[in-house]
């Protein structure tokens, strides 16, 4: 039987082929490159070709070690590892050790490719990277990684010694961004000042023959700035000085008078801060999203908030979503906030529709703004004033998170904005499939 080897058809995408050839040459000291960067847009074939490079290097240099790093292990498991599995599918030469704390693939030549999350929020000093020994490092979606990790990669690359020693290489893939990646790679490239040992190549979906018509149709649902950024590879700073988190919100377009319709389902989305405790009330039917009301109560309880909901919307057929932390029992009771809501409103389990995890703010910003730009919305001008304030005033960090440095500042509380995010993600999350990177 002929052994099937991992393979990628480089004849379909000339840029992938050029990147592949340059990378193998670099590892064998046949060119000047040490830092190889492939970035620009989604579905440009960046991840696939870089993983194929690591596979090939693992055979050229027996006993070598590579590390593939993303922001977290769940991010690796959602996209990077499945791509790797496609490449090695059917090959008996590769096996996995799937311990999440030491997750790697290994081949018959005793080469290993490790998959590791940065986890900067849990490990701000990156202590888990101390003593890491490796030949090749692949920083996947490095716009989501810290500059501290870049420094750590510089420190650790080329530290695993083998008889046939390659040049230590750092690979990066990324999309247009406004953080350290732009400063270190894109701006010097545009200005013609990129160091000679750094290679940068752009990647666009228009250069990838495997992108489908369905994907192109889906991308048309994205907000215009995201089409420019993630599909066309535009590095413009779209936020500029305004950096509104909900940049697609427009008072003229989205604000008006809304009436509650008791014959349609009523969706209530909760945020469980102690002060204030907040929910927003929504309906969606006839292809229109309707913001009915924001209920915000100072120094109150979930019981009182439920009483107010029942007073305002008697006999409604409710669906409940919100902050996943509401499913955790408090120190004062064995009941969680969602347990209290279920009991107080007399709901079935099917009416409790909160998610297993809160949406990432980066994903949330993309989805919410795309919905605001592309989907019919009307938010009540009187009863949703707090939400309208948040949509107008909450600011974004460069990574798409909401600036929340001080609870004393109204524009940094974002309580009602959070209820909006939870509602949109629970009931319109199908939009997210179009934005996969």
C-alpha cells in the first residue's frame, strides 16, 4: 500500500506557492528571511499554507519542534486544529496527543507540532512560555495576540537543538488591524522600511480559488467597513478618533416609536450588575427588530425587576436570554438569577434561552454592527433612552472590546449595550457564519 502523505495543491494559488517556497528556503538558510508574514483578509489561504509548511519542515528536520499559538485553546480547536486535521487526513505518519495542557501532533520522525493558547488574561506574564524549546513558531491571527507574546517568541525560537539544525523561524498570519502588528509589519512594509529578514505577503479571498459563491454572497451581509477590512484587506483606521463601539448606529435610521405587540413573543435580555440591574425588552417579526423598552433599577433585586416586567407586559409569552453569569447560584441562595426569573415569570425550560458562554466582544461588535447596517431596526425613542445613549457613546478599544475603565462614567458602564449584544447573539447568531476567519 502506498502511504498517503499530507499534501496541499500549490498550483491553485501562486501566492501560497511563493510563500511556501520562501519558507522552506529560509529554514535551510537559502535566503535571508527569519520572520514570515502572510496577512490581509479572510479566506486567503493563510492558515492552510502555513500549517502545510510546518508539516513539510517536520519531515525535512527529523526531531524538530513547532508551536502553533492562538489566543486560546478553544480558538485553536474551532479552526486551526480542524485545518491541520484536513491536511493529515488519511496519513498514518501522524498521530495526536490531545491533552489540552500538552496538545501536539507527532510523526514517525519524532517531530512534534504543539498547539498552545496564549491565555493572556489568565497568564499576563506568560509564565507558561518560560523554558519553551522550539524550532518554529506560528502566531495564528496575531492581531488577537499580545506584543508580549511576540517578544517571548523572539526569545524562544530556535532553542530546540537537533542534529540537523534549521534556522529558527517565526510565522504570522493576521487580518488588518490597528495594533502592534501594524506598527511592526504593515507600516514598515508600506513605507519601504521593512527589515531585510522580514517577508510580508498579502492574502485576499479573491486570490483563493476555493472560495465559494455562497461565501461571497454571505460576506455581502457584513457591514461595509468589515467588507473593506476583512474581504478587501483594507488597513484603514475606520474608527479614527470617534471609535464608537456601535459605529453603524444612526439615530435617524434606527430610532422611532415602537408599540409592544402582545400577540408576538416578547424577548427579555438581562445584565446582572448589582447597581444597576438591567434588562431590555425586544420583539422581532415581519423582518423587523423592535427595541421595546429598557428597564434599569438602582439598588434593586432580580425579584423586583421580574415584578416590573410582569406589570408592564402581563400575559406575554416570554423568551429569556442574557449574561451567562446569571446561571450561577449566589452565596445567599441555591438559586441562580435565571432560576429566579424562570420561577417568577412562570416559564418553561424551553423559554430560558441564554447561551452557554457570553459572546466575544470582537465577534459581538462585528455581528451587532452588521445587523444594524443591514437589517431593519427600530428602537423606541422614549423607552430605550439608556440603550440609545450606550449605542451613541460607548467607545471601543483597538481589539473591539468595550472601554470599561471606570464605572463612574456612564459611557463606560455599557450595561444596556450588553443586553443588546446578548439578544442579538442569541437570536441572530447565524449571521456569524459569514464572518468566519
